C-alpha cells in the first residue's frame, strides 16, 4: 500500500465533504476513490468515516488520522516549496573540490565573484590533487585535470592549459645533469615531450631528486634555485621569479573539466558555479595569451 497516497486521498475526501465531490476535484472515478478508502480502513483495521446518503462523519480514529494526514501534507508541501525556491534563489551547502593549481588561481576567485550576492549559499571547498569519489565525499562539483573515466558523472570541458618546464629566473640549467623537482603525482621517473612550432619534437628524461606535496612547494623550490620542474602556465604571471627553460617549444596541452554527479535536475548552485568557473578560466587564458 502506498501510505502517503492513501493519506492524501483520505484528506481530500474529508475536505471535500463526500467521495463524490472529492472524485470530481481529483479527476478520479467514485468507485476508485471508494476502493482506496476501503483498502485504507482495511489496512488500519478501523472505520475512519461514517457515511450516509446525505453526509459523512469522522470517527474518533478518523479525526486523529485526519490530523496526521494534514501534517504530512503540510510537510510535503513545505519540502517541495523549499526545493523549488532554491532553483530561484540559490541556497544550501555547495561542496567543490579542485587541485591545488586551480583552487586559488581559478575556483576561489570565480566563486567569490558569483556567490557574494547569494548569502544563503554555504561554500565547502576541498583542495586536493587526488581525484576524490564524488558520491562518497558528498561533492557537488569537481574541477578535474584530464577526463574522468567514471561514466556515472557528467563532464564538461572548460578549457586547456600548458605545463611549462621552469627554472629560477637568472639560472642557466644544464639539462644533462639538472636537479628535477617533481610534483607528487609525477612519480620519480619523468618523461617529457616538447613540441616546436614546425611540428618537430624532442624527448627529455629526468629522475626526480625532490618530490613535493603540492604545486606551491614546487614553485618555492624552483624559485630558490633547487632545480627545474613543471608549473602550469596559468600560474606563471603570479611568479615573476620563474622563467621557462624553453621559449620556442611546449608540452602537450592539458584538458580541464567540471564534473558533477547529477543525472537530471542539476541544482542552481552547481549551474552557477560551473558558469562562473568556465568564464573565469576563459578570462585567465585570455590574459595569459
């Protein structure tokens, strides 16, 4: 038995004053509605309504049950209205994860610009290079470097950046013996392929001497003259103490995606965040180029 449906139909019968009038308002046949009432009273093993040809009266059990039906209806209406209101006025918790290289430079500026006007939204930000499971960690939106292999989630390409092999500004590296500073996700054996404008390429291999936990540690070590390492081009304008090892060749572009777990109705907050981050990424890349 669908309890909530039976409770709602019972409330409608009581408020209409008769099964006939309730059936007309609901667009149901009188026999179908009568059957619902009969099944409900059978399940509860009690009489809820006393009916004659002219009127209907609630029994004591019916009065108590009707009061509960009204409360349930009010709660369901409130839940519906609140969710619908959120589609008009963004509200509630919004959890977003992004890697270190993109959180401070891209995500935070985009979110603050957009959600400052929506004080009912509560931001929860997770800065993590590891790709967390969205469902397990209750994440609404992830910014991912590279395409996710998980087909459960919706992905949207928002742009590309280039990693740049960097050195300290006034350092002249000897690539045959240079110390390499690796981000933790690169491992210890590093292979890079650099492409020139004419289509030619060269491959370089390094063994990591220093390994860092995040991109900002990498930048600090390179700036201090500890060695060379890759830094996303979107960060380079902030760090004038860095310089590219090559100015006439580059590494392959890296795709950036927004990823969310919603399959049908995407919350307004997620839509706003996606649009804001995409716009901010476009602006960032425009200023670099």
